[in-house]
C-alpha cells in the first residue's frame, strides 16, 4: 500500500455520519476530500483488510463481542476522529444521552487526576511528542473507568461504526516496526492475549496503514509533517465541554469536514507557525 492519504469520498458515497444517506444529500457542506472523509475511507480500508484476513484464516484472536477490556486502557486519539464521533452521536443519540457522556467524562477526569497524577500532569501540560510518549510508556495503563462511549451492561461500543482507528485495529491486527530480536520477545497484548508472537500468527499486519493514519491525524504540507496533540476520548469530551459548544455534539469549527485536506493542512500550518 502506498504511503499516501487514502482516496477521497465522492458526493454519492455514503455519508461519514452513518446516516446511510449519500454525502451530497446529508452533510451537504462537507468536502468529499476533507480530512474527515479521508479518515472515514481509511476506516473502511483497514476494516476490509482485517475482514479479508479473517475470511482467509481459520484461527482468530480471542476478541469477541462483549469483551471490552481494552476500552478502559489509556490511549490518545486524534481530534478529527473525536469530531467524527460527535457527528455520529449528533445523528444517532438523544440530547440527554449526549449530555450524560459529557457529565461522565467530567467525573472520569477527576478520578484520573487522583489515580494517575503523573499522566494527568502530562495530559494537561504543553509537552513535546517525545516527552509525551515517554510519559505514556511509563505511566499509561488501564484506568479504573471505561471509555464513556462503552455500554457498560452489554459491553459494546455505542459509536461502533465510527470508532477510532486504534479501537478498530487493537486486538484484531498487529503492527511490527522493530528488529527481529524484538520480534522474538513475547509481550502481552492484553489479559486475554498474553503472547504477541502467537497473536501475530492469527492477525493481519496493518503496519502500512499507520503512516496513512498519522498523515491524516497530523498536519502535512509537502514533506513536512507537524504532529497535532491527541487526547484520550474522555479528555476530549472535557475539553469540548469547557471550550467548545458546551455539553452538546455540535462542532463550532467544521474545518475538518468542510475544507479539502490540502487547504486545511495549509491553514493549520500557518496557524502553528504563528
Ligand atoms: S470508542 Fe468504542 S471501542 Fe473505542 S474505547 Fe470507546 S467504547 Fe471502546
Ligand atoms: Zn451525514
């Protein structure tokens, strides 16, 4: 697979909000080659790759409906992915359900501050990518609370069609960047998948999709890629509650959806340079 963004949607493609309607009849101001449209296309591409692998192989990882252990892990997602979640919620959820998730997230962040002060400090301060990754390596783990988008009784994701890239790929696939020596070291994927070497034998390697994901999550102009900060889902809700449209799924600035990706990248690069 080439190391370049996915192809854009077209006006007659199904809209990214999951309405089942065509993009041109649903989110009418959206650009078919927006960042959100590319991310949506990438979701479909990686889903297809995982599904094809599952069809062609008999052995599967133990991930199944109802297992939601990894939904309590600390992991950051990009802003465009969070806004795709909001778009889905706005289309499919009631206002009361949306407000509840914001309220839950405000509680979650208080718990997080108490139980993981080091990671909270990293999360709430300006930090370089290297520093943040180091803090994640040292302090991130499993939270005592699940993602606010999980249905706790049924153990299912309530935004499943628009769940982020990491949620689609964790457990159902693997990536491998390291050396052969590292490859031989078994490590734990989660409590149900104790051995990453065995896991690699029953899942597709999706390493080629990650550069595409990173290009879409970051700002890329020519060869220059500038990383944009990512946050865990519960913290995005807190940020949007405090600085966005309050406890609603409405997005004030729709540039992730309405601008072509190149134009948005150029605009973001100018903003970052200020
Ligand atoms: S978005 Fe869905 S799959 Fe991802 S952590 Fe939340 S509940 Fe789990
Ligand atoms: Zn739509």
